């Protein structure tokens, strides 16, 4: 059995795109000669961490090549067909064949692990490209806050509380509806193509909002944007996590979240500028219409993977030896997967069932919910995604300008910008902390601070005299400026702690699932996110009116407290683990203790 190759595709991307080609060529022949002379397993084992088991290494090797094929959009069916004439079982004696394959796997594994520890330039470029989807997501979240206080009667009538709730929440509803389909499309079309389809929906939705003249037209445009947001928010983190080396995965996924917060900042800046200096009737149309611009840029700048590969590598004989070795492994894995798929189809035919994509989907579903480790991964991912929304953060982003108007701030959009900047700055901090502190630990530290901020908000609202209906845009009269300042400070504390933890960690959901169910599991957990987002967006203003703001924020604090307890019991530390190693962590239990001990061992070695 060959030593494991990390499935994190930054390493493989680096090989394919030449960012580490010189180091690879220098070491290739020397390393192979060394292995030929010294076949001792002990000398090879010294290159690996002492706490990694042989089983974990094998799991990494098996999954790596298929993940690469998905990431660079190699049509698996075409690859399988092109190698169909090469039987997996040849006439060569099995022991000899396995021995040669083991030696080849060892060489490739050692070279990649030794030379490709950091993401290459192309991985960074792909991360930034995929991050544009996050930018659009954040822009849409932030721009609706300024839009709601700018619409007035531009849509034919004054907006009611129900109108505002529907305009806000319809995006989440349609994001929820598209999320399961996004998982299917990501597996069949590839991650990149789904991102491009999302960009087209962003463009259409933004233009629909900009030119509408009715409430229902606005809802339609927001719904189309919801389709784009749902697909982009699922695929972009998945794409990035598969590109990244395990030691960088957290930071690169946080970088996508950083784009989301940057989009919110841009939205508030644009909103503030149009509110202060733009036309009352047309300013909001420019706000929502500008959301199409980044999508147009992204659609026009994505290159085809095969074209890039051919330009980088050329026809050099030495380089082709390395590339061919990796491609052979990919083809072998594809044939194995194809044979396994054919066996499942034959089994279904023997049972009288049809062999169709519906049957394949059923098999994937049964694998996800029928295997204990996958089921536990789904539970954790849904817990984190649900908690991210049910804590109430996006309700503040959607309605922050409305809240600050009621609190009496002279420039509510500019005040909202201060909250968005807090979110952006602390997300930048999370970029450097997430792979140092760890996912579990940063959540257990940050959520209690969120609870403190929510309770301070509740106390501040307790001393406020608010209007009877929150659809009103008139400010509250108060003899003291202390309660509004307490509320603003509390919201910023809450936002800062959210940005460090819950704003980032749930989007690392794909690292919890093995490759075979990664798209399905990620899409279902993303569905949980959008279900909770829809509920929060639809109920926030009614809760503020019926329960009072004080008890609304107390409710959110209670949800955070329950979520903290659940994280303590079931969420293991996954910092530094390969994508397939997490599956082994969850195979026989929740893995909380094993994850903690594994990372402590890693820190000691460092």
C-alpha cells in the first residue's frame, strides 16, 4: 500500500500548473533512486507525522485523484471511456502489479508532500475568482438595508412591515430551493460551471430589481438573486476547500467569507453615497443594479482548465513523465469508481430496479444517512449552518438601517457602515487565527461574547420608547442618548465575535464529508442555512413588534447558548486534518476527544 497523498488540491494544482514544477523535477529522480536503494519502510516513515495511521494515509490516497478530476472539470465519463479498453485486472501477476503500483504511489506521494505544502499562485487566483461569488452575496445582504429606507413610494405605495419582510426573505427562500439542485449540478457539471450559472442569475436579478416599478417586481428580482446566492454560497466554499492544502484550508475558506463582508462594506458605502447625494427616486435603482457588475467581470475572466494546463506544461519529456504518473492514477481511480457504479447498477437490475440518475441519487442519499460517520458529519454541518442564521446576525444586516433610523441616528446608513466595517476587520483577523486556534476552540470562545452583546442590546432597548410599528421610518424621541449608544456598542461587540467564529466556521462544512457524499452533504447543510435565514428574515420585524425588541434579542441569546452546548458535545477539532481524515475521526463516534488529542500532538510536533 502506497503512502498517502493529501487530497487537498492546492498541491495537485501546483503540479499541474507549474508553480512547483522546478522543485518537483529536481527532486524526482533523486527521490526515486533513494527509494530504490533504501527500501526500508522506517526511513520513509520518518517523513510522516508520527500520529498518522496507515489507514488514514490510504484513505487520503484513494480520494485525492478523483477530487482533482472534479476540481479541474475533467469529464469523468469521457476519461472512463478513454480507458475502458485497459482492464483494471491485467494478466500481470497481482503481487507484482501491486508492488509496482505501491512503489509508484510512494514516489508521487513523497514528492508532492515534500514540495507542495503551500498553495501556488494559481490556487490563490482561483480562490479570488471564486470569491467574487461571496462578494456578490455580501453586496446583496448589505444593499437591501439601504434600499428599504430609500424606497418610500417608488414601488407604487408605502411599504408595510409585511412588504419589507417579503422583499428581504424571498432571497433566502429561493436560495433554499436551489441549494439541493446545486449539489447535483456541482457533481455533474463541475464546480466552476455552477459558479458561472450563478453569475448569470446575479446579472438578471440585479437588472430586474433596478427596472421594477412594483413590490411584486422587486420580489421577483430578489428571488432571482436568491437562486444565484444559493448556488454561489454552496459551490464557492466547496471549490476553495478542495483546492487548498489542509494547513491552509481554513484561511482560504475564510478568505471567501472576507469577500462576503467586503461586499457588505461596499454595499453600505454605495448606499450611503446615494442616500446623501443621489436622487431619491433613482438612487436605490443604482444600488441594486450595480450588483451585476462583479458578475459580469467573473463570467468574462474564467479560463478553461485544459487550455491553462497545455500552456503551462508544453511538451517537455521530463515534465510529461510526472504528469503522466498522476494522470494514470486518476484514470485508475476513475475506472474503479466506474466499476463500482456498474456493480451497483447490476445489483439494482437483479433486484428489478431501474438503473438511472434517480437510482444513483438514491444510492448517494443512502450512503449519506446510512453510514454513521456521514450521518454525524451531516448533523454537525446542519447544526453550524442553522446556528449561524438563528443567532440573528443577518436580521441585523438586513434591517440595520431601519433599526438605526428608529433609534434616532442622523445617518443610519453610515452607522450601518460602521457595523459592516467591524465585520470586515474581524473577518480579516479570523483569516490569520482560524488555522492557528482551530475551529472548535474559536467557536467556544466567541459565542459567549455574542451572547453578551445580545443581552446588552436587550438592556438598551428596554430603556427605549419605540414607535408602535417598525414599518415607520420616524425616529424615536428620547431624552438620553445613552441607550442608543449602548445598543450600537453591543451590536458591534456581537458583530465582532460573530465574524471571528460563526461567520466563518460553518462554511468549512465540506471538510466534514468524504468525497462520495461531499456535494450532497454540503448542499443539505446549505439548505439548513437558507431555511433558517428565510425564517429570520421573515420573522425579525414581526418579533420586534409582538415580543418587543428586548425579548427578541433575549431569544437570540438563548439560541446561541443552546448552540454553544451542542458544539461542546459534538463538534471535533478538524484543524490541520486532510479532507478524508475527518471521516475517520467521525467513523466510530463524534470524535471530540480524538480530534482534540490529535491537534495537541500536532502542536507538540510543531
